[in-house]
C-alpha cells in the first residue's frame, strides 16, 4: 500500500514511508514516529492501518537510512536526541513537512503519533507549539529537558504500561504537572499488566527485562486513539 519517500536533513538522507488512503479529496493526516531501533515494519504497519481508516499517514525516519540500526548503535543515537530536544524537534518537523506537502492533507486535521522515543518526539512537537490537532504517545518517554513554556494547543493522549520500568511514576507526575501548567487538553491512560513496547509483537525477541508485547493493551490503546481521533477530527 505504501511507498518510500526520501528527504534530506542537513545533507543527510532520511527515508520515510508514505501510506495513502483510497479515494480523492482532502482528509486528515497522521505523522507516525517509530520506536528507538528505527523505521521498521511495526511503524509501517501502523501507517498502513491509518491509511485504511482514511488518513494520509507518513512514517518518518529519525535515524537516517530508513531502516533499523543495531542495539549498540541505537543507544548513542537516542541519547544524543534525548540530550538535544532542539535536534529532536528539527527531525520531527522535517518528517511533518513531508506529510503536510501531500496534496490531500487538510492542515487543520493533522496529528502526530509515536511509539517509544517516537512518542517522546511527538510530544516535543506539541511542546514546541507546532500547530497540530492531536498528539498520541504509546509507551512513550514523558520527560524532557525543555518543557513547554507556553500554552500547548494540541490535544494530547498518552498510553503507558503500569509496569513499564522506563517510565516511573515520578516521570508521570512531572508530565502531569507540565501539562497542567501548559493549560493543555490532555489525558494519560495507564494499562495494568503492560510493560514497555507493549504494541510491538516482536518486542519479546529483544530478550530484555521490561520490554514485552501485551496484546490486550495493544488493542485497547489503539481503540483509545481511534476514539480520540473521532473527537479531534
């Protein structure tokens, strides 16, 4: 259904994935931000599902090259982005620009969703004041070294596993305080029995504690997003 789209950031090639719905005329657009390892079938599948529901979906690439990287290469890349919210936001905006350039996207009906650090990236767009209708994070890190200093206009939904060791209660509390200070329309859903990467069926293959697929939460969080979109769009 989808196709690769190449774009440049500071002279480096990034390769995203565009999934288009059938039909014609303008419709909503959704930016999809992948998990830490890189743009993979998980993010592309989500883009395809969104296109089947009538959205133009663009899965960006925030590492470059358009494919996953080995774990030992992933961590330094993620640490660099975590330490530089400005760089994170720049790469997110570059992907968003690809989505907004699509002739069928209604710029008033655009959302950004993300998984793991991709969810953090989507939240950074909201913190930066980017004009989005909605942001959705799945098992996304909630912390930032550059919290919102003004009002956040995007409505926000975050879905977190109650047993996710990477998102402790203290981080959730700080996020809640940040959203309140920003006057944001937000909601945080916590799902019992779920750990990190609960949406990814291949999560268990990593063999790392705290990272595990959880089918009930995968399905429930997706339905929560669809309900959220029906409200926002």
